[in-house]
């Protein structure tokens, strides 16, 4: 019913930047029922954690570790969610996942995109 496809990951040196994209596709009446959009990440040996999330209330919450460095935005016309990541450090190395919550349908995840930051 809903598909999420991430892109934009890769290898970058510490201090560099990357922009992740997540295209959300599906029937319009389902997409209009999205009540949360966000980015998570999972580093090796660690639990998946929320990086940035928007409960569609007009503001985005960020993990303390990324505040001031990461910015989440979306283009409604393109059904695309973005995560601009600046001043990257090796601690940001992880697989990054896009997630949406849809009213009465549940949670949907993308396949993940690898971000590797070298020191």
C-alpha cells in the first residue's frame, strides 16, 4: 500500500555533508493519512534510534546528538522527505531509515541507506 525508498547515503569524511531523500509512494488517500514522518538510524550493535521526527504539528523534534547539524524537511508536491546532515562525525555512521505512521494502517519503513563517516 505504501512504499518508502531512501537514497543519498554514502561515504564521507568527517566534517562533510550528505542529504538523504525518502520518496513515499502509494495511493493518495493513504498518503493523506500520514500522521508522522521521521528518520531513524541504527549503528552496528546499537538499537535503532529516532534522529528527527515530525508529528505533522508544524515542528520537528531532533535527537540531542544531531541538533544544530541535521535538518529534516519535506516536499509535499514530490511526496519526499529529506534529511540534510552537516558537520558529520564518525559517530553518525549508521544505516538510516525513513519511517511514516499512517492513521489506522500502521508503521512503514524504507529499506535503509548506509551512511559511513571516516575520520
